[in-house]
């Protein structure tokens, strides 16, 4: 069976808003917060989903979707198994990129920076707030490892459920949070005729943010 799809004809005309220098905050984290409030008011499903791109030590890239769990003046926080592919790559090469795409508002945010682990206390605090099954799942899944079949996970989950049935579920030592500390943040707003607005914040030699407009 042959399936033909006219991918070349798939396009959307962006017309909702513009992004001008006079309207943005001089601090990209505050500008992100401004957009985040607008995103939340739009009731977008899983707005905190973001692409995380990492590289091996020899510069082979990998990307996947993770969930943003916090952002503050220092950066963007997410959680993972430290022994997963992303964890091993970040340990070998602590540079990464994040991308948010909110099609409902025709917006994208692209972020580059360095990644480091957050404190054990912060990871413990977040882990304690996770649903019960998620806490057990963190113990049950040897993330990114090859397993024989689905039963391996189910058996692990049963075993750890029984183990923790009458005791507190502490955070596994191989699981915790990371923070990406940005040195570049680009805000993209779709525009008509593919004349999109792109404003890039980048750290200069004085550790101050400067704003540059990029051609779409």
C-alpha cells in the first residue's frame, strides 16, 4: 500500500501577535514568566512539556520531551534518573538546549545553557510531593536500559510496592533534579508571510543580557 501525503502543502499562516523590543522585559527570565502567565491563562494542555537536547562527549545529539517543574531567576528545573541516557550525557557534557512550542499562541522559546544537579534537599522535597505510584516507579524503572519485556517493569513495581507498603518511600540515590542555567534565550512569535519575530537574549562579557533581533 502506498501512502502519499503532500507535506509541502502543510503550512499555517501566523497572525495572532507580534513581538517588539519595546514590549519585552530586559531580563529574559521575567519575559519568560510573562509569557508563562499568558500560556496558563490560555489553558494549554501540558504547557510545561519541553524538548531537552543533550550531546554525548563526542557530540552526538539526542532529544526527548521532559517536563519543566520549576523556573526561577537562576534557570529551568527538571527531574530524571541520573543513570538514564540523558543523565549519562549530561554528566559527560553538561551543555544542553530546551525548546518550548505553544502552537495555540504561535510561540516558541529556545534556551541554551549549562546543566547541573540541584541540591539533594531540593530533590528530596520534590520527590516527597510526587504521587505514590510515581515514587514507586522511580525505584522500579532502570531507565534507558534494555529489558526483556514489560513483565520486568511490572514485577519490579510489585516488588517495590510490597517493600514500601509499611514505610516511607525515600528518593532513590540515582534520581533527582537538574537545573539548566541559560546563557541564551530566544523568544519566537509567529508572523504573517513567514516574517516571524525572533528576539534573542544573550549574555555579554559583562554578564549582562543584551537583546538582538534575528531574521526569521
